[in-house]
C-alpha cells in the first residue's frame, strides 16, 4: 500500500512540475548555503541540482521527495502563480513524537524542491514533550528532537531556521514523574538543534551568545530575519525556573548587532512579545516573557532611527491570528501541526504580508 501511495504521489507531482516553468525564476541568493550546508544531511549525490530547475524532467531529489508532499502537492500551481519574490514556508508547534511519522518536516523539505523558497522556519515546540503519555519519555523526546532537525534539512533546497519552545525542554513530563534530571538541557538544544542548523546554513547564519539566537540576511530582497531564543537563561542548574525568558545578553545582542542593519527586519520567536496577544485555544493571555519589553523598545528605537520593521512572527498560539500592538507593530501567529503550514510572501512596496495556506491553514493577506 505504501509503495502504491508513493507511485501515485510521484505521478501527481509530475503533473505539476510543468507548472514550475511559469515560476519567477529568481536567482537563489542562498544557493551556496543550501548546497554546501546540506552536504552532511543529504543521502543523494545530486545535492548540487537546483530546485529552481524548470525543466519538465524531475531531478533525482524531486523524485525522492515527491512522496512526502502529501496534499501539499495540490497547492504547487497556486504557489508558483501567486507567491512574491521574497517567499518562505512557516510551520510551527509540530510536536514531533513519532519517529515513523510520514510527513512531518519531510513535507517542508520536499516543498523546497518544487517551489522557490528563501527559507523554511519552524517556530518552536518542535517535539511534544508532554506529560500524559509514556511515549513522551525523555529518551524518545531526545530522539525526536534530533530527528526533526534531520527531517527539515535533509534534501532541503534552502536555509532552515528553528527555535525551541516550552515543550522542547520536556519539563512537563519531568514534573509529572518528579525527576528533573531527565529534562532536556539548554546545552543539549545547542548541540542537537542550533549547531546542526549552523552547519547546514553556513556562515550566512550569524549567531550570538551560545549560538541559540541568530540572524540571516537576504541581500537581494534587503531583508534580515532574526530568530530569538525565549528559553534563554531559564535553567538554574537544577530545573527550569520559568517558561520564557530573553537574557540581558541576548537583548544587548539584539540591539547592538541584530538591529544594526539597513535591511528591513522580520523577527521570529516561539511566543509573541506582546503580553496582550492571547492564546487561540483558550482565549487566555499566557505570555510572560522576561525582557520582552526590552526587545520591543529596541524595535521602536530601530524604527525611530529610520529602520524598517516588517512584523513579528510566532508560534505557540495554535491558531492563525493577527494583532496590531499599541505602537502599530504587526504580530502574526500560525496554526500548529506537522501537516499544516503557510507559504508567506512579503511585498515591501505595498507593505503587505500574503500567505497561501497548506493543510488546514487558511490563506491570508495582511497589511503592516
């Protein structure tokens, strides 16, 4: 049955490859990063084959990845017709807990083989790390944390960004069983998530501190994407003392280095920086990020000095929401789950964020 499904998926995608010839054909400013950085992750000897190839014949990587697109293949034509010049994929709160899961992460990497993407982002809660089920035990969660990084980067044709969320510490499982020695420590996140991403993305990924917060420039589009770590400095050596925190060191890096740019700025993190942004599931305000005000104030200083701020993107909310804070800054959250995502395009001239929903996500158009 799986073999039949794979064959049918390949046949389906073949029908869409011809449509790719109608795409923008913009040069990939990150091709050196993705081709060289993915060498350690790929299992194919065709890693140098560009995903922007508009020939009707599928590449070896496309043939290998077609089976992972699932129902996303239905949107290939729409994406190629509607996406803007600066376009990327956002998935979040994937809550990976099953090493045999068919699509999670693999669909993101597969999409980059058929659609020109500047990058892929997962905005945290990479693993489930919950308390009720035996499957959330630390051994399995550690395996899933490593596995999801591999899934997103293997055969991907663009940079990949990730940050950790509150589930990625596995602290809820540890609290239930009263064993804090089994928590996934911050240094493990660096070793298992951030260091592999740095190796994959290459020198264009500029890191700060221990490497868990970083940015990357996209010179052709004059955009800088900044990834914050809100699980920074929350571990006291015995247990996690809070859910969300941005260290003073990270704030200083954000102000003096990350915002030191003439490019437009897009900030991403797991949790919204504005405490008035409510959780989509319950309607409650759950945000409590220490030093979030310092980050927001730095953004206002950046803007007052002539900088261009696009928006703040976050996960955690488990739903598609848009919010304008008292300063007029746009916050956008995304639906959760490994089969859901949005291809996001930013038109800086019109100041519009447009998305094409995948899975259960709806398409949106938001002005900023």
